[in-house]
C-alpha cells in the first residue's frame, strides 16, 4: 500500500528528530559557547543551522544520484545505513556521543567561533552521517514523487527550525529538566533509534533476497 503524505511526514519527522537529537546537542552547544556573549552564540547557531540545512537538502536532492553513480544499491545502503544508525544509538543508550571532540581553542583560550559553527555543530552534530543516511533512505522510495519530495523538504525545515529553538534555549532547558531527566529521555530515544536501525537492516536484507529471486 502506498504511504500517505501525512504518514510520510510523521515518520520522517520522528526519524530526523531522533538522529538530529537537539536535546542531546544542547549541552554540547552550551559548553562550547559558554565563553561567548549572547549575540555571538546566536550568530554561531544561525550559521550552524544554515549549514546543516544545506547539507541535508543536498543529500535529499542528490543522494540517490550519488548512490547510482557509485553503483550502490538501495538495499545495500539500507543495510549499511541501519548498521550506522544502530552504532549511533549505542552512545545514546550507554552515555557519551562517540568519538566527537570539541574543536581546538584559539590563542585567547576560547573556541574559534567559525570552527564551532561548522565543526562540530553543523557537521557532525546536526547533519552527521545518521542524518544523511536517514534522508537518503527516506527519499529513495518506489513511490517517491514531487509531492513526497516537498513533504521531506518541509520536514527538514521544521526539524531544523525546532532544533534552532531548542538550542537557543538550551541552557534554560537543561536547567528546567535537569541532567537526570535529559539522560532518561536520551536513552529512550536511543532505544527507538536502535529499533528503527534494525528495521532498516531487515528491509535491506529482504529487498536483497527478493532481487535474487527469479522473476
């Protein structure tokens, strides 16, 4: 049965929110910009979100073309993408954010603002491998058309707008919820993301075996 636009929008929103994880990024953003004033933090956040949206839209529009040029099947990408998303879910479940490190500090001791906006905020925290994988998998569907593409563009815009809002009030959010509640929320989201990752792998394996079956 063909997926409705509302169902696609809901599924894409949930999946992108899980991999972008603005609540999990908020403490990192607060720590990286703690030595900056409010206008500087706002400028960095705007630039980071704009870069992240640009990266996401590029892979939405050109991701399938890139796969075709590389000779990678959608089933193979679904399997590898599922494994990658599962790996991304593990730090959410057990703590930490993998091997991500803060950028080097400038001579004055504060992080370089331009570096922070690009790395690690835009890439890989907001538009990292998990986000790129999810967008390509969402866009590469048999029934994908202009309407579905417009829905995904709207979802990407909405998710990053929400991420901008969460990060803008990140310090207040952390203070209101407390680190304990944030850890609980992050672990629950990690379970959901791990389940989605396993489903991607199963879909890829099923598609691969169907492609081997005689027509």
